[in-house]
C-alpha cells in the first residue's frame, strides 16, 4: 500500500522535524480523497515551490502522523495532528514536476 500524499506548508514547522498537519481527524490527500488520520500513520508530504520565473518544483518529506502533545507544543492548541519528518528531512525534487502536476 502506498503512503498517503498530503500537501503541507513547510513554513508551519514547529520543531526541526515536526510540522503542523491538521486541525481535524480528516485530511484531503493529493488525489482529493478524504483520509482519516491516526497515530503512527505513514505519510508523504509535499509542497509546490513556485519561483519568480514560473518554474515549479516540489519540496518533499516522509514521516509519521503524531497526535498533538500540548506539553511539547502549547502554543498550537488549534492543531490536532502533527507529522514527525524522518531523518531524510525535506528534499527538493524538481524531477517530480511531471508526476505531481
């Protein structure tokens, strides 16, 4: 089974390897399907990077869904789910333009 691919804003990082993912249990994937998030769910994250010259690249990361821990991140109480990005971090993959477009 392939991982769910979810669009994110990598400017919403709350730690070096944690990003805000969703305020609710349901999130739309890259195909428009609604998926139910759960603790430990493997996901692929992506963000379109549009440059001044009109070129589009993709920022990608892999990780797992984690439930919000209010003690660790008390300033983000509106967010229910985060994603912990794996050790490969966030990568730029311009060669995926045609696959994800």
